[in-house]
């Protein structure tokens, strides 16, 4: 979610609008709402641009890279999307 908010902040910055982002969530089995603030600083903008370039490079590949299965994959909410 953090990267998604950073992308929105980056797109806004390109249009001349500078803002801070906020992620609100409730942890499982807890009632307290947590708030995490996100800011597009120089470091996070550089990282975001690197991630976007890597995504672009993957899209340009003639075929997708081999699947890398890691220990946490089977617990991941997106497991079925990756391994169908």
C-alpha cells in the first residue's frame, strides 16, 4: 500500500501538487486504528522511480522470468494469483 500511495503522490507532484499521504488500517483482532503517514521525499522518489523502471523492464521481456518460490509464499494472500 505504501508504494501505491507514493505513486499517487508522485503523480500529483508531476501536476504541481505537493501533498503528504496517509494510510489508515485496523490490525487483525484489535480495535485500534493505526495511521501511517507517507511523504514523497528525495529518497523515496528515487526508490519509486527505480521500481517503476524495473516494472517497465519486466514488461519488455519476451517472456516472464522464472517463478521464485519463497517460504512466505504459501502464507501470502496473493498465493493463488501467482501459482495458478
